[in-house]
C-alpha cells in the first residue's frame, strides 16, 4: 500500500494526501507505515531504467521525502517520527545528497508532478529536512543551520559537502540522548553498505567524532575505518584519516588505532597529496605508542618509503615527510640501527638537495633532518657544516666522506631531480653532478697512479716509486 501511494505522491495532490491521512489515522498502522517510508528513503541506490515509477527506487524515495511534510502534521505520525528521529534524520539527509546524482529521466519524472510547485528534487528534500527538524522541536537547530549558510550550501553540488559539515556541527550540539543514536545509525549504515553517498555519511560521522565518547562504538568505528582505508574512494579515505587523527590524540582511544598503522602506511602511496598530508601526522602520533621492538621494525620500513615523498608537489607533505624521516632515526635500535644507517646514507643527497627547497619551511626541515642524519652516522664534519648552514661546502664533504661506490647512488638521485618542478632544486642537482664528475675523475686519476706505482720494476725492491723517491 505504501509503495502504491508513493507512486502517486510526487504530485502530492489533495487526493493523495487524503489517502495518506486515512491510512495513518489508526495508531496500529502508523509505526509500520513510517518504517516502510524509512526503508524507501534508504533504498535508493539502485538505478533502474524501467519506465514504471514503482520500479524506480530513487523516484520512490523522492516521493517519500516529498510526502513527509504533509504527514508530519498528523499527531500520531509526529509522535512516531520523534521516536525514530535518529534513524529518520540521517536517511533524509542522505536523500538530500543523492538527489545531486539523479539521472535526467528521473528529474523529468519528478518535474512532471511538481510543475505547479516549481520545486527541484533537491529543494524538495531540503524543505522536508527543515520541516522534520521543526516538527520534532529542533527549530533552533534549523535556524542555526540557516544562519551558517548550511541549507544554501546543500543545494549546490560544489558546496554540498560543506553544507553537510555545517549540519553536522550544529547537530553535534544536541543532547546525548538524540546525538548518540544518530551517530550509531551512521555507523550502522556505513558498516552494512557502501553506496554513492558513503562519503556524505562519513563527513557527518567524522564531524560528530569530536563530541562522542565512543565507549560503546569504538570497536565498530575502528573496523569501519579499516574497511574504508582499503576502499576505492580517495575522498572517503582522506576523511577516515582525519577521523583517525582526532582519535589518535585522545589517550583512551589512541592505542585502539595502532592496528590501522599498516593501512595508514599504505596510504602514503596514494596519488592524493591531501591524504598523505593527513596520514603523515597520524603516523607520527601513533608510532610513539608502539612497543620498542615493533617500533624499530616499523620505523625502518617507513624510513625506506618516506624519501619518495620528499619531492611531493605539496610543500606540507614534503615538510612532514622529512620531519618524520628524522623521527624514525630515534626509533630504531639493535640490528635495525645498522640497517637504518644504510638507508640514511642512500638518501642523504635528497636531504642535501632540499636544503635549497624554495619553501622555507621545507628547507628548514631539511637542515634539521640533515643535521640529525649526520649525527646518526657520526660524521662530525658534516654535522659541523650543517650546524653553521655552510651548504656550499656540504656537497664536497659528502663526496669525501663516502666511498666511491656511493657515487652511483648520488648520481641516480640527482638525475631524477633534473626533472624537479623547482628551479632551485634543478640547479643544485646540476651543480652537484658537476662536483660528482670532478670527484670521480680525481679518484680515477689517483687509482691509475696507484696502479702505475705498483707495477713490477717501478720501484726499488718492489716499493712504490713515490716511496723510493722520498728515500
């Protein structure tokens, strides 16, 4: 019966409203009917091409949102709506969101019934959401969202997520008796299904984290975050990382995030700099909570991956990755320390090049990291030069300190930086390649002289000619 009525409810004609009121005049049917309307609202993800409205879940969901303001005027309906508000509100908000994805044919079906009202699908859904809030006694919240521009933001695909944020920030000020069930419903929706609106639901959930104690939902939230981090949605992954960052700063929830460290580390390889910019401070916080033995292994693995981010297009990512690289040096111990020395040696030239980064915050981070690396390697001369910022001498010193085989490593890294977007880095890479070439020629000349001096008959009693001349 509900489905049949929804088919003719897009017009919201007097006949349709009368039929709804008649069906909702008995208290025994109100709860069942509203539950059916609720199910229709959240069952709108399938896109059907059938010409029949009743076989189009998304069009039926539009009709369900359209009829709500009319039936909420009935006392019996209002009482039941208040009881299921924590479920009904998120469903209607997601209804607002999915209307931005309607097909042209679905919009045309809606318009056929709304020509006299001049309502677009999204305006109709937003209006229903306003009416719902006012009907259950939350008019102040409705007005607060209006004052902060939330309703207007929801109407545009460009600002839609900002509108969701505004709504969430207002709703998190609700009493816990209302706020907690709303949060639980969002967790439930995201845990059981991933639809086109999962990012919208995640925006709302992450905004509400700030005011939740999570004593009951923490396990489900961590499991949800783990699943989302491995999902395909880049935007959702970034939101989840922001949520983890919030929880990692709380003493009673931070340790529960440690199981997510492997997934968070994988996100450093994302193409999205925004996700990396959030993942780096999360890792910086969580690593300090690991046991020393495990910390040493994780730090060693992380240090091997971080240099790939030193040339990221985002200066924030460059700065954070260099800072974290420096932190990992203090996390290793035992056998891992020797392995870390090799990693530091391989990437020392990258830190050197970024001493000349165009962004001051990155160049300062590089100077600090280079100094820390020199101390870690016990290279006193490099340490002294880094302390007094004698950058022009550092390159020469690096070539003197390192063995000849290191030249190939240095050359490979510098060749990559010839393609850098920063002119200062390209120029420094060219200069260092010149130093490297001269140093390699000097070493080759010294090697040839040593070979000549070591030939039989070149010196008295088999001694090198140089030694014979001195004697």
